[in-house]
C-alpha cells in the first residue's frame, strides 16, 4: 500500500475520532456505558465512510500449478487408413499413461484438409495439410510451454511445405512416422500445368512433370490424350541422377467444351503403386470469336481490305452481308460495319436499334445522306457538297484508346462529299480532315459512346489505298492493321451491366476447393450485402437448395461434399427477378492414393528444426520416457496478482449500515433522539 494512502487512512481515523468526541463528549458532555457504545458505533460508521472515499487497494496473490501442454495431432487422411488400428493403439497408450497425465495437460486434435478437436477418427479425408495443423496449434497454445506429438505418414497434399517450418521456442515437436518407410521403385506423373481455358482453334500449352524413384536407367513412353484421343507421345529416359523430366507440348483446341487431358507414363517392372502413373487435368475450350458483319449493297475494294485487316486477329471473323440478310443471320453478329448505307439499309438500322448492337458506319460518294440523317440521331451531315480529296491528320488528344503508334506518312487522300457535321453525343475524333494542306473543322474518323451502345463513323472511301501504301512504306501491313484492330476492339468491348454475376469452374477435382461464388449489385451498382441468394443444385438423383453465405464482398457456397457426377445449378436472388444458371462436374480423384511410402525425411527435418526427435511406432516407450524425463516439461507454479479495491468488499458496507442502524435503535430506546 502506498504511503499516501496510509496517511489518508490515519487522517480518516483522526477526523472520525474528532467528530465522535465533539458530538458525544464536548457538545453533550454525557458519560456512561451507553455513550461509549454510541460513540464507538458512530466512529465505526464515520471511519467506514471515509475509508470508502479513500478506497485503498489491496494485493491478493493466487498460486496454481500449470502443467505443460501435450498436444496430440493425428493425421485423419485416407492415405494411412490401413494403419487405423496402430494409430488408435498409440493414442490410447499416450492418453492413459498415468505418469503423463500427472505431468501434462493432454489435448487431442485431428487434421486433414481442416483442423478440429479429435472426437473420432474416420481416415476419410482426401487432403492433408500438416503445416496448417502445426501453425494452428501454435496459435492456440502461444505463450505456453508445449510438446507436440505428430502422428502422420508425412505426405502433405495442400498447404505450405512443413519440412523446415520452425515454431516458437516454447514448442517441441516429436513426429511419429506412420506407414511403410521402404522406398520402392516408382515412376509417377507429378504435376500437370495448363491454362484453365483455351480459345477454339487455338493451340494451348501443357507442361507435365514426371518423377522417378529408382537406381537403374529406364526408358518409358509418356502419352497425352484429349478426350481419349492420343495427341502427343514421347520416349523419355530416367536414371538415379536424372530423376525428373519436364515435358512441354502444344495441343490444338478443335471443339468447344470441357476437355479431359489424360497423361500416362508406362509402368516399371513390378511397380507397386501404379495409380500415380496416370493423372487427369481439364481445360475448357470456349468460342470467343468476334463475329463482324460488313453490310453493303455495292461492290468496293474497301470491303475486302476491311475483311483482311480485321481477320489478322484469328479471334475475329468477318461476314459480307447484304442489307436484305435474314434475321437469323443478323443474330450471330457482334458488330456491324455499315458500308455506304442507303435506303435499303432500313431493316438493318431497325435491328441495330432494337438489339442495341454496336456499329461502324463508313461513308463515301455513294452514301444516301438524306436516308442516313433520317434513320439515326447521333450525326447530321449536310449533303450536296462536291467530291473532294482529304488526307488524315491524327488527333494527338484522343483519349479513348492509344493511337500514338499509328503513322499515316504518305497515305493517299480519301474521297468524300460531306459538308459540315453536327454531333448530338459525346464524341472524340481519331483523325481530322486536311484539304489541300488546310485543316478544316471536320473529322475524318470519330467514335462515340452513349452508355448504351458504341458507334464509329468514317467519312471517306478508298481505304484500300492506305493498306497498299503501308506495304510500300514498311513491306508489311502491321501499322494499318493495328489501327483498324484498335477501333474494332473498342467498338466490340462493352461494359458489364449484369447485376448478378456467378463464378464457378466447369470441372472440380474430387480433392479440390469446390466452390461457387456470386456477386449481386443494387440499382446503383453497389454491392448488396443484404440480398438473399439461393443456389439450386440438381442431378438425376437429387435436388438441393442451399443458401449462399456472405463472405465480405461476395456470396459463396461449398459443393465439395457432393458425390462425383454431373450437376446443373441455378443461382437466384430471392424476391428479385435475377438468376443465372450453369453446370459443372465433380470428378472422382483422391490424391492420397498417390503415396505408397511415408515421407520420414521431411519429418526428420521438422523434428530437427523444433528441438524434437523423429520416432517410429515401435519407439513409443522411448517417447514416453523422453517426455517424463525432460526438465523442459516440468510443471511450473504460476502466481496471479490481483489488485482489489476496498469498495469491492461488501462486508465494509454492511458494517457501516449495521453501525448506523444499531446506533439509531439505541438512541431511540434511551430517548436520546
């Protein structure tokens, strides 16, 4: 207790004594036993009240014996199911050892893909994450002295590599190696690397890593098939010093859909584990070809030039259409190029307005300006002007996309008969007109975006001459083709205005992170965290309705518990007219079956880095002796210091109330009130 507090208590005694003497001896001057009792009670009540106001604090020490934590981590994966009886026997021996129970506080956990308290062991987990189990244990028992006994075969399928994982100094790890430690000759497909998607008619790369465990030299054939059809084959050699090979191949995406890529390596003689000689990956081939329709009622070399320039990119396909083309043909088109439109284009323009399709209008000397001015509202051109030649001047302030590398040196003039042009929308000019060396206030090429559709206008014909001149200048068409390509990219790109977006994979491996995610936006395109989103999943056998869980800025549902098979699903926003559908497949694949032997070398490194020792099931007694004899695991006495203020002692308040009450009754009884 502080000196200041002691002085206040002494002062409280003096004040209480002074008030009692003043009230009962100086003022009334009455003597007798009754006065002594009353003065004592008054002293107790006054001193108690002053003591509460001072509120001194007292230190209270609590002592307890804290045992070292003995954490038993048990691998619950399917790769060691055959050792189920052994593992349960080891657990029972450790948890029933009286000496260990007296010295340690024993905790039991199981792990596979996730980490959980050990209630029962199933050995059905299809993934093993040893590093997560160790790091989670460290988080739980941080700042405590702990010994960790790790029962596993050491084969990890997901997560951070645990081999040189170093925990805090208060942790000691004793791995117990479960399973066969014999190294067998084995050849296996270790990994397949490929992109998840490929475009139709493109080549997609695939990389395969094959590993060999053995001493003698072997020659084996690796075969790659796509949907059962052999696409690649190669003979490769392995030896003790050349035990890993990486094979790269380029395969052709010939049809749309999910493709199964199977990689198979020939087996060794008397190879014990042949499951890992084959591995499957999946890739989805999608048709992202942009279909562009060039509509014209006349023949002109510009049309062929545009087709050649646009189709330099293999993901674009150009169709030459008549203005009278059927509706079914128009439905396929992503962008319309309207070449010198006239009155026969009426149905095309009506379709573009109705479907809100982007377009590029190329005008020239045969354009019907009266029709064009009447059929659309964005551009009004004064007609009846004479035909004149114009050359381009690049607009250096154009900001929609980068055209800084386009050069128009020595490009011949185009022909046009446009007069002054009036625009009704936000427009930017790529090229401006120059007539006889004079800049005129007219654009040659413009683009505009009205937030619904994008449009482009080109006021001049004989574009074909530019491509020819480009070849004369550079012996290639790249400069011109890139410029046309950038215009096409801009006009074919559109903003994603879907309020509901769903992300999923078409194929999930049985051991993969199988999840469907969704985002939903309100009318102002702000993420709506209050929405209720339901996913309905079904196949031939059953139908499930599962609410999607909110995860920060998206919704999610885990489908990894579904049985292997093909499924369709619909994601629906409750009470809203928004839904998205799709389909996916879950393939039966258990990575735990790829392992034949335990990985005791990694477990040895883990033990060495964490002050422990690698042990085998036959050495369980040695483990028990080590735990019992190691002085680092001796229980310690822990002192807890509690500072308690006087106001927390209710007995003092009761004493004050009792003294005041008793004093009142005595005074009342003696007639001293």
